C-alpha cells in the first residue's frame, strides 16, 4: 500500500522531471497549470523576464455555473485567445506535479485546438 509519504515523493519527482525538460526550451513562454480542490488556475509566464503575461482561473461566477469539463475548456479557450492576441503561438506546457489525464489533458488539448503549439 502506498503511504502519503511515497505519494508526495512521487509528485515531487514528477515535478522535477517536468521542470528539467522545460528549462531546455527557455525561449518559449510557459503555460503553467495549478489545480486546487475547488479551482483551476492557468498562467502564461515569460521566464526570461520572470513575468506573468496572462492568467485566468475558474473562480469567476460565470464559470462556477458550468460543469467541470466545460469550465476547463472555457478557461483554456480564453487563455488561448488572449495568447494569440499577444502573438504567442508556441509555448511549453508545465503541468507541474499532475499526471497528464483528466483536467490537465483537457486543457492541453483545448490549447492545441485553439492554435497554440505545445
């Protein structure tokens, strides 16, 4: 049986593995995903100047009325539209310590649909 300690260790290892791969492509902006129990946050970050270019979350009242799957796709669409307006067509997807399935996968697929190359 997996204990909480081994689960946390696995998450930290996954996060470090992903971040090391992201650092090799530092010229592109980074699309970072954070999931809490209640909300999802997405940021587009320029690591060269260490600034957040675009950010959005599911905290808005309009988003709360939608089912979770629709909330995520609407959030990813909004981020992608803003990124394209600002001239960002290529980015690096930073999923943090989260596995690539469910909400994280839906975000990545929607960003690709909207024209962002990940």
